[in-house]
């Protein structure tokens, strides 16, 4: 991989992270200033703006942000329409459980690691590598769902919203970082970017 290509990939990952974190930051700020319903409305708008930006950045519609965005629009809309914040609080639980069930179901029912068609263009792993990575993400999505349930059912709304930025998002970054040894071990080919410096 050339230095320019590596720099381009680094910038794309930075932009993708900004697109993912941006709506959460706006949600957090708007809730602090105007309350949960205004915050939810701004979250919906920011998500609707971020999704086409993902499409432009990735040159395709990325499945996971698209599914998450759909549920933001639906549950956020119900929150505002019914003036019931329970819907927006349930959204992360439902989305994370959905991802976990789909990934886990692919492994159990079809022996198919469904992360491969999603991320096969980014990672070149052996079949065992895809299986292990899919299993780990399946378990982690269930963990995120449990964290969300604990936070929204036991803490004030402001604390729950803060947990999205300062707990769930950092946990996801740390978990993704901890998968590097697996990616290094099961990389299929000699162009392993994770083997540099080892």
C-alpha cells in the first residue's frame, strides 16, 4: 500500500468517525440547552445529513450506519410525535440487539460470517478470521445493548445521553482496537497492514 493510499484511508476513517460522532455531539449539546425533544429533533436532522455524507465518502450506502439511521428517524419521530422519550432511549438497545441477532444467526443457522460481505473490501481475512471477528462483534453488540438498558433505566436522561458519548462510543473504539491482534493473525495475504512494526 502506497503512502498516499494509506493517508487517504486514514482521512476517510477520520471523516467516518466525525460523521458517526457528530450527531451524538449535537444531540448532547441540544439536550443540555433545550431538552430531550429538541435534542431528538436535531439528532434526526443531523443523522439525515450524515447518511448521504457516508454515501459520498464510501461510494456506497454503508449498511450499519444506514440501519442505525433508519431507527433514529423512526424512534426519534415517535419520541417527538408522542412526547415520550422512552422511544429514543430504546433505540440503541433495539439496534444493537438486531445487529447481534443477525450476525449470530448467520453463524448459527447458515455458518456464514456476515461481517465478510460488509467489510470484505476493507479486511482480507481467512474464513476462521471472519468467524472469530463476527462472533466477537455479536457478543459486543449484546454488551452495548445491556449497557444502554442499565443507563436509561437507572439514571437521569442527561446521564444517559452523556453515556452515549463518554461510555458507549469509547467502549466501541477500544473494542475495535483490541481486534487488531486477530486481524494480524488471520490476515489472508502478504500485504498485512497490521504486521508493520512487529
